[in-house]
C-alpha cells in the first residue's frame, strides 16, 4: 500500500515537472514594416509657414551605444562613446495656412516586435519665425500593443 502511494506521488510529480518544459515562443509574428498615424496637438494657433517635425525614436539604441565593447584596453585609452538616438522614421511638413486644428502625421518605419515591446518614443517640434516654439516635453511611448492605434501627441511651449 505504501509503495503504490509512493509511486502515485512520484508519477504525479514527474507529470507536473514535464508540463513546465514547454517554451514560450517570442519570435516575431508581425510584419516589421509599419505605419504610425496620429495627430499633433498644441495649445495655441499656429501661423502660416509653421514647420512641423515628428520623429519616432528607439531610445534603447542610445543605451546600447554606451555599453563598453570589451575589456582588452584600459578605460582611459578608449574614445568616449557618443549617445545618438536611432530615428526609425520621421515626417516633416510646412503648413501653408495657419491653423488651430490638430496636425495629422503619418510615419512609415521598420521595427521588429521585440523593439516595439521595449517601446519607442514619439518626439515632435513645431517651429516658426526661425525658432522652435513647441516641443514634446513628456515622453509619448509607442509599444507593440498601442502601435496600431491613432496616437495623440501633445506639445508644450518652449520656455
């Protein structure tokens, strides 16, 4: 009786241990060619001739550029890495007429699902009169879950 109970518990334990051996497939399933649609919103009217720039940036690329390449040279002998944002796509437009309405944008870009899982940042700048007047101050993050939907990006006045 004791040996059959022991065999039952051992068999049940092996069954539970074997059930956890499956792996989670994180391979890319979506097309890496994507389009981000949205509107750029601002607190006041824009005059004719306003230049609008909206960019999609991979901030993780900047972080990986700061990682040391190896340990074969002393740190003092290496050139300092320059952190550069990786721009995945951008749209520039010049407004022919003034407007108080949100400005639509469409950015075509290429990103694997793994990049979108980390998140991308939308950066926007609005210039007129030779100066940047508005820009994104708060991060607007686009992820794999939010990328198919229209984005509403807000810009604030530059102080």
